[in-house]
C-alpha cells in the first residue's frame, strides 16, 4: 500500500502522453473504492485510509469534478 501516493500518481501522469492519460485516469477513479475497501475493510486500518484520502483531497482541492465523482463512488469521501 505504501506505493499508493498522490505523488506517484502525479509522476505517472508526467510520463503519459495525452491519449495514455485519458485511458489511465478513469481507472484510478474505479480503483479508489477498491483501495478504500482494502485499507478499511480488509486491513482494518481506517486511519491509514483517512491519511491517504486527506492527501488526495488536499492535492486536488481545485478539481471539484474529481471530488464530485469520488463522492458518488465512495461514501466517506468528504473531508472529516
């Protein structure tokens, strides 16, 4: 799980051309609920999930569409 950082996400984005990124970014949104399920339900580590979520919330605060879509998929997406 340590590799699941927003910085890694940003670095990967820099490596992609526009077409590659258009294919990758929707997959991230589909995987966020899975990441949450693993951290919260399987590992029973909601604190870790909240730290991970807080990092993404902070770094994407100017992307309201990202937050709207995440909130549709993840019940506890809103900041605490």
